[in-house]
């Protein structure tokens, strides 16, 4: 069963995006600084303890990203990640943060930067918020261990960099969506909004409902790997939790969106499969604008 799962995920990799040429002008990684610079005055976004560990900086650059940095977490082991810092980031002003979690083809086993070469979310996100740090970890699977590592890495960035806690976003595609669902079970209150692409939800929904963090579920009606029935069930369960909490229909619609795309959507994008074509969501202005149009202050 696992072999079949891996085969399907590997096959979808070739259908997502072609490899892109590396940019010759790298963006350096600024030295870490404590997040006490942050001007966020609301409730703490995440109450986890400080992350102890050290960083080994990557030496490769790819289209503005520093590739294959490693956070040596005392609790969660070595966490490989790629990161983009806007040119003018110096720690004096709080910047938004976007976490992008890749599908199977972007895991670290396929090489440093594989997620950047097969998915466009990290690059397209730059068009929506200029003052945004983009964190693109390369984890080892799509389960509890990777979710723990993603949270540990987020905690480290919140401690060490000047992050605007009203503008923290996340996206997960395919297996990355499974990881994202587990991250949202652990710390949903951290995010202004999240985008769940071509995947299923493995995490518990109660923490998400309690946090009232907006989530956008998008999937092909006939997704070849997951189908759309399971995420549809997740959406309706979440909507029912909001209804039971007494939220009006307008509020429920703002907090949970289900967008099941038909075949024509993928054909128009030139995608030959609905699951592999989920990577094209990165280019969908309406969906990406929905994600980055949120802030915690606006909720």
C-alpha cells in the first residue's frame, strides 16, 4: 500500500511544474534576531516553549531563496528548509510569514530545493505581500513527525526574527496538505488563514474550529489520488461545528470554503491530471488573494 502511495505521488510530480532556471542574484539570509521587535499586542499566537538549537546556513541560492539551511532542533532533530527574505528586511519592522509545505516530490529525499523546483507557491506568494518572509521546509514525510518539525521551525522563526503575528499564512499541497492539517491541530491560532490544496485532512478539527482560523479547501472533483469526498466530509464537519457554536451562516462561509474544481478548470490550465494539476492553484489569483487578504486584526 505504501509503495502504491509513493508511486502515485511520484508520478504526480512530473505533472506539476517544469524545473525553472536558478536566479543568479541570490538573497542573503540576515542574522537572526529575537522576535521581541514584533509590534503585535494581541494574545500570543502560540504558547510553545522556546526552541533550542543551532542553524547551519545553506550555501546554494535558487531564485532568491537560500537553499538547504538546517535547524538542528534539540527536540525535533535536523530540519532542512529553504527561505526567502525580502531584500530590505533588516529586523527593524515586522514582516509577514508564509509557510509552504510541499507534496511528495518536494520532500528532502529528492534533493535540496526539490520543493522549489516543482511547486510555484513560494514564488507566486511574493506578488501578494512584498514584506513577507517565505519559509519552505523540506520534511521527511507527511505525518506527525513532520508536523512537529514544521511547528518547531515556526517557533524558531518567531523567536529569532521580527514576524508580524497578525500576518502568518500557510499552504499545503497533496502530502503537504496532510502535514498542514496536523500543524493546524497543534497551533491553529498561529495563522491568519491557510490554504489546503488537493489533499485530505488528518488532524483533529476541534482545535481549528475553536481558533476560528479561516481555511480554504481546494481540490479536483475527480482528484485521481484522493478523490474529493473525504475533504468534502471534512468541510461539512467543520461547518457543523461552527453552526453548533451558534455562528451565523455568513461567518461560517468566511471561515471555511470548499472549492471543488471541475475538469474544465484543469484543462484550461493545461494540466493533464487533477491531482498533479493542483500545483496550478499557485497561479489562481482569486484563491491566492483570498489567502493573503486576511489578517488577524481583520477577524
